[in-house]
């Protein structure tokens, strides 16, 4: 069984090399320069909503094509991001693969819609229903954090080897510091069990 450690993966690409500017009035395209394993085509739907928009940009990987969503974070001073949720990075660890190291995932055909969180690995959920008892074991800030996190931890399965990838978008005409900084690598942040 895999350790019950959650890993948040943040992938930051060079906006100037991989993510072409997104405009709400039309479409842009990229020849896929800067990456030999993926080629990217880009266009935005004109009927985008303010909160969450389905991205019509398709990213081609060596396992198949994916499309995500554009996330607009209201009330914060953050730029929109393109989110790709629930992308499998290995075969499900069930049956003969249970208790074994991860095995490369299968290829898929068509475009995988990467717009939903996949199940998390099985883990014991914290008992925070009795606020008084919970505050004896943890500070109030951690309790509030767990209350926000708990809905995402309820959907558990041994088939839990998925990535959520967030890529910064660049609004057309806006000079973004990311475009000047060059390519970024993958950053993984392990989080201790709850």
C-alpha cells in the first residue's frame, strides 16, 4: 500500500515558451516549440464565465491529450490559472498491482477532460466534529483548515494515482514577469498526514 502522504504538485512553465497568450476574442496557436514531448494548441471560448471556464486548449502528452479549465479566483490578487485535474500518472494499484511499485499508465485515445478531482488515497480522517474536543488537540487555525480540506478527502480509493496540475495563464497584452524568467521545473511539496 502506498504511504498516506499527499503530494501537491505545482508545475510552472515558461509562459513565453509553452503557454501562448490567451485572448478572449479569438484563438492563438503554438507550434509546440520548447518541448519535444508535447505540442500545444490554444483557443479560448468566447462564452467564458467569471469563475470557472472550460479551456478549449488541448495539451498533447505521450499518454494522450488532455483539456482542463481556466480558474478565476475572485476576491484575491491572483491571476487566472489553467487547471488540469485528475490526470493519471500510473496504472491503478489494484488487483495484481496492489502493494507493488507504480506501473506506467495506459495510453488513452481522444481528449481526456481533466476537470475533476480524482479520489485520494485511503487515510484516516481527522475527528473534528466535536469542536471543543478538537481544539484540545490542535490550534483553531488548523481546525479551520481541516474543515475546508475535509470535503476533498471524503472520496477515497486505492485507485488514487492522479495529478492535479496548475499552469499560469497570461492575459493578452499584460506584461507578465513569468515570461521573462524562463522555464520552471516541477515542484513537489509533501504534506504530513492529517
